[in-house]
């Protein structure tokens, strides 16, 4: 009797809780604007924001069941909890909160979340006298003390609410993360308007494993659900709808605004020079970069990067064509009409929907010493014109002021202009101009960050100077830049690059990348290199998210395309990798990074398919002009007389004879050649040599080596991974 009363008390408590939540929801929805927030009670976490796969589960019809058969309801709840706890632990998830009959769970990997959901549904069918709905979304969530909240939580909840009983629905971000998993089948349902989500959400249903298949009627109903609920969900909503219909507001918006996902995106076109001087290209380029960086500090705006914006200079395309190709809703046309001790600057803000028109024009007369403050002012002016709400941190960043010596600024822009050419001769000029800017204005952080970046490239990318010479300079200049301006996104970005590819300090690198992205969330290169760090750490789901964000911000930059191709290749999507390497080469046919990776994929494919003739032909094409004639001839003779194994042996022999200068075979490539010969010890020798030399290629030792199966159980290889603090196989 006591147990029965206790159960009844628990059931009543849950009913009261659910009723209270329902009342609170209605109140907030109509009068305060409901913001989804969940409380983390089982696993308190410190303050922070991170990417996670969030799963919401819910027992279908549980509230009604409690009213009709509380004993059965209590039993179902108990079994459901046991199923969840066992599987959450098995798939490395974390139970964040139980909410009556629902559960909120987080996972580091999207695939783990989906596999866990599939297993939950299997066991629910076998053990549970009820059905469960599951929704999963990959997105940013914020942990603060004992609270967890954010769009990631809200979206997972909303997706769960529309799922079929016994089914699993996932968002587009989850789908992208699991696309390489051949053992997970999904079906695209469409884009749905969900409650309290201000943009359409592309949604998929997980299929197979006896999961329900949504009917066309269900899909069609969901496609109209957002409109129906907005109109008829309550008396208040209905009244609002009638008023809007009478005034024509709702009709105008629904007919003309089209894709609302564009509403917070804009592109800054190259600066038009109306001064009459043809010698100011460097200055216009600098103003363009700084405008993009200034507006890019606003996290709720997507601002494509400079290279992509430059692709539309003199392209002869209409505003609507540019808007469509870049998926932006606003276009900024900046111009300079006078240049002296002060500058005349104009900002033309154009909207494309519902029709192309100028919605604002800013005319500024700015002293050169105030130019840095002007960029912040323009960013704030633009945010006001398009009704973007700044975060408190963004308000602080854009409120910062600093005067700059006009000659120092001029020298800095010239340094930046030459740095962007990314060739050795131009890098030397960049060093000179950055140093000149420091000599004129030694308390300004940006030139120090520029020097650190340039010296780092000379020591790693170009390799013209030993790291023993370049690294001390990099550290000195970075330290000074961060001392003068702790909010320098560029300095934190360079610090991240140095931490990962020089120090092999993954934790420091991730912290610096995240700090830089917080200060400038629209930095495409920062996102792409962060994706590479995540790839190095085998966090491939997160790497794909960051890589896609980076590509979206600068789809015309060959380096972005090349780095993205590497992420795709690491995911096993060679078709996509080849596409992006080829696209990079279509923009810059001399881009060696993309060409080298493309050849590598082609050679790997030929070798894997045992097409050794094609493999040696590709090798000849790739190395032509790099190897000495004697070495090239020796390898070809060995292949023709004895086959591919003899050719590989000859490659290694010639490398020993002539060294890297004559053969261009780096240690990681030599390691792969030794693995082809099943000489694992020699392969590890090469990798250990790279580690001792702190070669940047060794950072990818756990991800991009072919014939990996031969290595993953080798004790010395395992020891090397431990030394580098990398994930073990």
C-alpha cells in the first residue's frame, strides 16, 4: 500500500510539473517570446560553449497514459530509463536531464548519437509497451554553472516533437556529419518551419532497422505545419493573423521575402576608387579587408571573405545574381571619393528582397588617425539598419577606440598588401613595411601580429630560414601584439597556428582558435585550420562542421578549397575531395598544394586498384622536373624490368643517394613507401625523424597515412602517438 501511494504521489508530481510547464510555455510564448532553456542537474559543468550532438527522446502518449493507468505508466517510465542509461553509457553519451518521460542527452560525435538512437528504438520495440520519439541536432550549446541552453537544445526538442512514434528525425547538421557512414540510411523529408525557430530546418528520417517510414501525407502536413500553427494555434495568434492579413503585412512578407536564411548575410564588395589616383590600390584593398573584419565581428551576420568578394569586381553581374550565388540578402558598395589628411568614404547598403533597392547611404568624412574607429562605427551603423542585435561582448568590441598615426597605418596597409601575395619576395617587403609601421607607432598591435605571421611563413611555409631563427621572432612579436591588444583576433589566430603546427600543443591551439573565432566569427581561414586541428584529433564530425562554415565564408579562395578537400579526403569522400582540388586549380592553375593532393589521391587509387602502369605514369608526371634524370631513369627501368616493388625500392635507394634535394621525398612519403614494402620499422623510423625535427607534416600522423592497418598495432607507432598526445587507434 505504501509503495502504491508513493508511486501515485510521484505520478501526481509529474502531472503537476507537466501542467505547470505547459502554463508557463503558453505565457512565455504569447507575452515574452519563448526562449528554450534546459537545466543541467545531473552533470554540472563550468561555463563554456561547445559543439555537441543533442538528442531529445520522449514517450508517445505518456501524459494520457498517466491519467488512465498510472501503474502501467510508472512501469514504462522505469523500463525506458533503464534502456536509456545502459545505451547512453555504451555510446559515450552524457545524460543531461530527465524531464518526466523525456530525456536530454549530449554526445561528442554525431554518429554515436544516431547509433544510440537506433539501439534505443530496437530495445523499446522489444521491451517497452509504448513508443518513443527521438530528435537529434548538432549545434552549439552553452553550459553555464548548472544550466545548458542554446539553439542546439531548442532544435533537438522541436525535431523530436514532429518525429513519428518509434522514429528518429535528424537535422541537416547531423546528416552532413554522418554522410560517410554507409550503415546509416536516411531519407530527406524537406524543410520545415518549427516552433520558435526563425528559419526552415532541413530534416531527415533515419531508415532501416524496422524504423517507421514517414508517409507522403505526413510529410505534406509537416511542410504546412509552421503556417498552420502560427495562424490557428491559439486565439491570440489567430487575432494577430487577422490583423496582419487586413493590413497586408503578412501577405507582403510571405510573398516577397523568400529565403529567410539569407536575412542575416551580407557581402562587402571591393571599394570603388573615385579619387582619381591610380596609386591607391593597396589602400583600397586595406579598407576593404578592414570593413569585412569590422562587420565580421558580429556573430549573427554571415560575411563572405575578401577573396570571394573580390571575385565580383568588374564581373558584370547584377546585384540579384551576386545575392543568389553568395546566398546573401544585403550588399554593401563602399567607395572613396577624396584622399588627403582626411578621407571621404561612402557606404551604400542595398537589399535584394522583396525588390532590389538602396535602403541606406552613409557619407563619412574621416580623419586618417580615426580610421580604425570608423570601421567599428560602420559595423554598428549597419547592424542598426538591418535590425541585428549585438551581444554585450560585441558592443564592447565595437565601442573600443584607438587613434593611429596616418603614416603607420599607410605602412601597415602596404605590408598587408604584400603579405597577401604569399610569395617569398613579397613576404620580405611585407616584413619591411610592418617594421616601418612599428617604428612610427610602436604601441599599435596589428603590425606586430603581421610580423609574427610573416616570420612564421618564412620558417614553415617557405622554409627559407631555420626555425631556430624564425620562432624566437614569432614568439616575441606575438607576445607584444597580445600585450598591446588582448582582443586582436589576428594575433590569437597566429598563436593558434603556431601552437598546433610548431609546438604540437593541441589544447592551446584549440583555445586560441576559439578565442580568435569569438572575436571574428567570419574568419574563413581560422575556421578551416581549426577544422584541420579537429581532424588531427580525430574529431571528424566537428571538423566537418567547421570546414563547411569556412567554405561557406570563402568559396572562391584556392587555399580554402584545398584545405577543405583534405578534410573531405580524410572523411573518405574522395569524389568531393577531387572536386574541390580541381576547383582550386581552376582558379589558380599553379596552386601546388591542390595539385599535389590531387596527384596523391589519383596515385593511391591506381595503386589500390593494382593498376601499377597508371601508378608509375602518374608518378612520372608528378615528379617530372623534380628528380635528377639519373634517378628518374633508374626508377622507370626498375619498374619495366621487375615491377612496382622494385620501382619503390629504387625510389628509396635514389633518395638515400641524392637526399631530399634531389628526390623531393619527404619523410612521411618515405614512410608510406616503406609500408608498401611491408617494412613497418623503417616507416616508423621516418615518422620518428619528423617528430624529432618538429616537421609540421607529422601532426597528421594519426589521420592521413595510407596502409594505416600495418601501423596501428605497432608498439613504436603507438608510443609516438602517446608522445604527441594524439588519439590512439
